[in-house]
C-alpha cells in the first residue's frame, strides 16, 4: 500500500513512521511526505532515516513539494496539516485570553479561529484528492478534527474518517484501573471530537465494570482522567468524560491556571519546536536524538494547566510514549485494506446514531470497520446534559464551516458567540475583529 502524509514536516510524523516500522505485516511499502515548508520536510526526513537505521526492511520514504504529485497513486492519505503553523496557534490562544476567555487549540474561541483558517485549505485538499485519488481513503488528523472532517465530508462523503487518540487512551486507562484487559473489553463511547463520554465498559463475561470503577476513589485516582476530574464529580456524573471536557466542567479553574502560567501552550510549542527544527537543521546527524528529547518534553507538559488546576500531578510513565493516534490510524488502515473487522472510536457521519443530530453530522463514536469503511454502531440514549452540549457544539461547528466556506462574517460571529466557553457576543465580536486584523483571512 502507498501512504501519503500531508503535513509531512509535522513534528509527530515520526510516530506514524515508527508504527509502520513496528508493523509486522509491512503492509505500507512507501510513504510520501508532503509539506509546504521544505526545511521542515528535510528535518523530518532525517529523523525518519535515523529512526529506521538498522531495521531489516525499512519503509521507503519519498518527499514531495507538490500536492497533486503527493496524492496521485495513494491508497491512504493522512491529512495532518497546521495552517498558519505554530505561530497561528499562538494567536488563536492569546487573542481569546486577552478577552478573559479560554484560548486553546481545539476548544473554545481558539478552536473556532483555528477551524476558520484551516477549513478552506482542507476543502482544497479534499477536492484534489477526489480528482486525483478517488479510491483513496482520507484519514483526517487535522484539528479541530470533528469540524475539519465535517467540512471535508461535503466533498469526500464517507471516504474521509477523522481520528483522535484521546478516546482510545481513556478506554485503555479505565480498563486497566478496573482490572480488565484493555483489548478484551467492549465499550459505549459517544460525543463529538474532544467532547465525548465513556458510558459503559463491558468485560468478556458481560459485566459492566464502569459503575464499580466510578464508585472506587482509589481506582479513579490511579489514572489521568480520574485525577483530572476527581472522584466526587465522576461519581455524580455517572460517566468518564474525555479529558478535554475539563475545560467545560472546570472552566473557571482552568482559565485561572492558564492565566497564571508563564506562557500558553501554543507559545511553548512554538518556541520548543522552533528550537528543535533549527537545531536539527544545523546538526542533521543528531536529528533523531533531538526529536526524541523534544517529544518527551512535549508529552510531559501535555495539558499542564488542567493538571495544575486539578491539584498538580505528573503524568504516568506509560502515558509518555507518545502517539496513540498513529496506532489507531494503522488499525483503521488494516481493517479497510484487509476487510479485517475491527471496532474503533472514530469521527464519522452520524447516520441516525444520535437521532437529534442530522444524519450527515460528524460525531465521534464506536464504529465497526471493514472494507467498506466505518459504520457507527448503535449507542444507548444520551443523557440530557450530554445531548445538550453536543447540540450546542454542533451548532458552533456548523456555523464555523459555513463561515469558512462562504466568507460569512455573521456565521463566524455566531460560531464564536454560541460557544459555551465564550460568555458574551460582544466578546466574540472583539475576538473576531482582532483575529481578522492579525490573520487577514477570517
């Protein structure tokens, strides 16, 4: 199989490459990396070459600087672009923070701004993929993943599938805390990207392990989401939320923690990754070692503000491996290419799974995957609080897509003002005005 990675100069591309090297089937025979930044592309190519050193059958890597060239002949396409680079993320986070509301890459006003800038580029990719690689499957990593996948699906239909590593990480950590094999449990997970809930965890003998886990403060304190949300709130909630829901449930505490930090996450990554790419360009022979050290620091500081807001604690060593989404992507490719039935949590069209949402709306839920793609499985009815948040955030996503496609400022204002983490239409208008002046593209 031939795989193309759009955003091939991205910092996390070596994780995908590592998963391909570790894949015993060696199903992917060639990887094409495409990026608009040739310097980043060369650095990542050096990292991959050093990562593959000593491997008996390294995966062939090809570099492309032309989008059409990268897409032709691809069986699978990973879309992992960052429009505006890390500097764009800095603005997406700092502008909302200056108005006293959360700035975050995928959540709140920052996520809306990122989506407005990214969707037009993602749509162009979808159009070129449809023209040049109509039989390819497009796997979308690009954030905000649900919003971007929804826009691309207008062109590609069910041949675009969004993925995220947060849900599978939650399931695996919860299963271990409940004393079960993560590979042997069934689960009910539903929501939108970065807004979902694990609502059952079923063992091989049919027992639902989640109620017992939610009633056990010691077990909850043994993994990240349990420490993040706290045993009292999780027991009251009756479900395990995706880690990003901390921004919604504890918005005051998280905002205060972000305000007190030395710099927002985006500014840290801009400085950290800028330093890595410069150092690796100057010392290409050390590219892999520099990348590995930078990656570990990145994982150690992940969601640091939320951890500080929930009492201050360090991530477990098993959660510092990085990746997760790369393994989901590999499992998805194998299931489609080999018609190997698999159950994965993916971002796909609703198709009536959540009756209150439109059939074409993108949701994040448990799917059965085979040669025909991903089909969402039926789920238990949502509670009112879960459905309410989903409906409000889906309205935000729809408005953002409309704004990006039609350059509609009113739709952009609606997307910002309707977000539950933006507390005033006046604030939304000022954020939009400042973002427009900064980027000139909203």
